[in-house]
């Protein structure tokens, strides 16, 4: 079987091979019958002395940067009648009209057109129209889209964090439920990188706003610090950062957090780390010289008020000192003094003092009566004699659960004693109230 072998030899002015950039120009072909070189027989599969010499085709590519000639040597004998003349390459037309080749040539030409040359060819108006205005529009659209998405994400995070704080306050003191709540919302906010810090600060801010200081509050917050795996340094850092964020507008909450932090953190380093909160509170006083004393006094007042409320909440049949004074930082002497004061009052809470414990008698119109039933004010007695009430509905009601007495002006029953009314003392519904002409609690 006869095979053909073509050897492409690039004859250039340089030693290496430099690829030529193709140009859509017609090539010229010169066919010459030349003597065979010393090693030219390897191009023929059957080398005989009688075989005609192989032909060589010389192809010239015009319009190139470097002058070059491509010589093709063929193992096929050249016809003896082939003239030594210049002919057109039969494939040149196809190469010239090739769409792919033209596209490549176009792309090569475009590479030479740089941004600098484009800018030089443009005036100021063209630059503003084609580059500045579209760039500003693109930036504005991107900024708007980012703000819109970021706003929705922030709203979703704030709503979830508020729900977490509310549920934690609801389960305050129930450590098992609090632990489950932290785990649940940690999963819900898994997409939020700073979820733990945000959850803790939201909870502490809500606690300082809605809960009173008590031994239970100290235990709850200490347990939450444990759930979030905070050491004393990190806990102090969190409290300080939260108080600085709230600023002087929520100085009362800052005072509570300072007290709770000073009772939870035991090491001197932890307590000293709370100094920025104390400085924040001191900055709200005009006289800097007495600010330190006022801050210390307010902290002691918080402890005493918290223990007093603890004693009142413990019930009316207490015989020994109520627990919790040590957690609040009080000494036994001060705790005993508070306990004895509350015992003399019958362990009555502030709410009971405001709404309950009434010994005054009233008639159905709310006029004050003496213990014997007579009117304290003679003018009320005269009016009572002159006016005979035909109303069958009493304006004095007593709660059957706690004894709370309610006085309602005539004609105002619907507004102040409607269907949804509940006792402000014990929460009993309206049907637990009994109408009375006068009542002694």
C-alpha cells in the first residue's frame, strides 16, 4: 500500500518557528521539479532509480510581517509535462472566504484596540453618556437591592430575637425550659453569624426592662451565662457592651445590670471589668464629686428593695429569716431589720397596700361612713336624705376572692365595670364581684 508523507518546512529569517497570522489573501503556488537531495528518497515508499523525481510545491503567503516560504515535498512523482509556472492555489479561495477564519482575523485586529485609544477617541459627553451614567445607575440599583434585602433580613432577625427574649422571660426560673428555648432558637437563627451574642444581649435588655431585681433574677442570669458558655471576662464584656449600646436613655436598666453583674461575677477581675458601666451611670450626675457615692447608694437601695419584696412574696406565716439576703449582698443585721419591719406590717405587699386592706366603710354612692354607719361628712348625710336613689343596682362591689372593693360612679358602669373587667388585685373575673351597699374589709 502506498502512503503519502508531507513535510512542512518553514523557512524564515529567524531560527525558531514563528506562527504566521493568517490573512485573507490569495496565495501563490509555484510548482517546480527539482533534483532530489541526499535524503529525499525516504519520502518515497518505493525508491527506484527509474522513478521520476518528486515534485515540490512552493507556496508564498503574502502581506506577512516576516517574509517566509513554505515548501511541500511529495512522494508522488510530478508529471513530466507540468510547467514551471506560477499558478493560483486551488484552496486559497476557500480559505479567503472562510467565515471562521474571518472571525479569527477580526478578533485579532480588535485586540490592538485598547481602552486608552477608545478614551482618546471619545469626548467628555461620550464618556459621561457611555461610562459614567451607566456606572452610577448600576451602583444605585445594586445599593437599592442590597438595602432591601438587608432590611428584610434585619426585620426577620429582630422579630425572632424578640420572640426568644419573650419566651425566656415567660420561663424565668424554669431552667429546663430555658435550656430548651436556647437550643430551639439557636437552630432558628442558624443563618445569623452573631446569633449567640445577639440572643444574649436581647434577653438581658428585656430582663432589665421588665423584671425586678431578686435572688431569682441573679440565679436565672447566672444560669443563662452558663448556657452560653461564658467565662467571667466574657460575661462582663457582654454587659458593658449592652449598657454602652443602651446609653444614658436607659440608665435604670444599666443600674440593674450593674447590680446583677456585681452579684454574679465573683472574681476581683470580673468586678473591675464592670467599671465602664459604673462610669456611664456616674456621667448622668451633674456633681462628679458625689457621683461615686450616689452610685454606691443606689446599688445598696436596689439590694434592700429586692430583699423587701422577697420577704413580702414569701407569705404571711413566716417565722424565720427569709432566704436570699446573702445572694443580694446584704449582711444578716440589715436583713433581720427588713424582715422585722415587714413582719410588723403583716407581710403586706406594696400592691396590697395600694388596693387591699381597706377598713373604711362607704355607702352605695361612695360616700365615706363612720364605723357606726353615719356619714363622716354632714353634707353627704343631707344629700342622702334629700335624694332617694331609685336605682336597684349598687355602685359598690366587693371581690369574692380577695375582698377588693370597687366604687363606680352612677352611669359609668359600662366603661369601668364591663364584661371583660378583672380584679386588679387577684385577677378574678367580673362574676366574682358581689354588689354591696357598704362593705368592711
